């Protein structure tokens, strides 16, 4: 699983605010030591292993640490009432 969804709060009007984080393109400069700029072309962070293995922060595709990948945060508000029919009194 690469998406982590955390429910931050639940308000009285039955809406949820969820926060998710995606890790996108790898931005590690592989040519820094020769004064150039080259990335490995990895498009999205994919965890190499579970949290317990210690490889959860290593990209399976390019082998770079997750910190090299562009972080994308977003939150969304989900209304519970939109799931349920309006049969409530
Ligand atoms: Zn990489």
C-alpha cells in the first residue's frame, strides 16, 4: 500500500476530513558528482517492503530513499450524508 489515509477529525455534521500523501517523481540528481543534472526517471515511489522490514522508505523502482521523491499532500472532505439516503428524521 502506498497511500496512507488518516481521518483527522469527525465533525458534528457527519463530514470527515481525510489527509493523504502521495510520493511522485524521483528527483534525485544522479549526475551531481560530475556537475550535471540527471534523474533516473522513476515516476512514482513504490515501497520496497513493509514497515517492519526497514525498507518501507526505499523505492522499489529506483532504489532511492523516499525523501528524493516529490511529496504531494492533499486533503478532502467527505460527507457521510452523501452516502446515506435521506430517510433520517
Ligand atoms: Zn530514484
